[in-house]
């Protein structure tokens, strides 16, 4: 089974603002550009799942307009990490002490009070495990950087993290995709 992890196009929010669970739109022309590239890349038969947040649904729907057989289904497990009280706040405006508490207990700490990195990893693992039950079915996940990083960890057999240094730094760029083999 092959899994394409696709990140939404550039969001319409000021650079440097924490926007995990905020339901912000993505740039429409860049979304269409990404959908066109993706439509040419994906094989004939794929199951498409998308985060319910609008920046992902925009790309999923644009892709489906170009390739009607790629009708997306939403799955809330593909949404970005919920940063709770820090949503909509500029990263550089957050107290260093709050950031330090998070990095000191990265896997378990609920930064912003809602969700920890390990909780994100666990919900993505549920979808990962379900996908692996159908090895004959290629899948596309239209999602966010945090979910892409969680999928990368899962592909390496990692089910929990303790330190921030364990969380992958790399994720697909806006509107880009990466492919993971789920053997």
C-alpha cells in the first residue's frame, strides 16, 4: 500500500501565527495549482481522505473537480493539532516559560490545554492502522504538517514521543505531497 500525504496550500493567515485547529481558508489559486499537480501524480485508483478543516477541503474538492473518481471523505483524525488557548496567537508572542514546559514534556503536555503530541499521534495511528487493513488500496490523506509528521513516525514504528527532538522537523511544504510505503 502506498500512502500520499498531501499538505493543504498556503493558509490565509498572517505568517508566524499559531493556527492548528483554526478553520482558516487557503489561497485559492495556489490550491488549484496544487490540485492540478496532484491530479497528474496520483494513480488511477486511490481512496482520498481529508481533514474537515476548510484549507484541506478546498484542495480535496479541487482535486475531485479535476478527477471525479477521487471523491474525498472527511476524517477528523486528519485535523491538525489543537493548540487551545494559543490558537490565533503569534508564536513569538507566547511566553518562553509556556514553550519551555511544552518542550520539557513534549509528548504528554497539552500545549494550550487541549491536545498533546502523543494524543495527535494516537489518533493518526488509528487511521494508519485502519488503512493498513486494506493493503491493496492506495490512499491519499489531504491534511496538515503535524499529521504528516505523525505519519512519518508511524512509518518508522514510533507510537509515542517523549522529547521534542523526536518529532520530525520535515513535512511536505504547502500544497506538496510525500509518499510513504505502508508495508
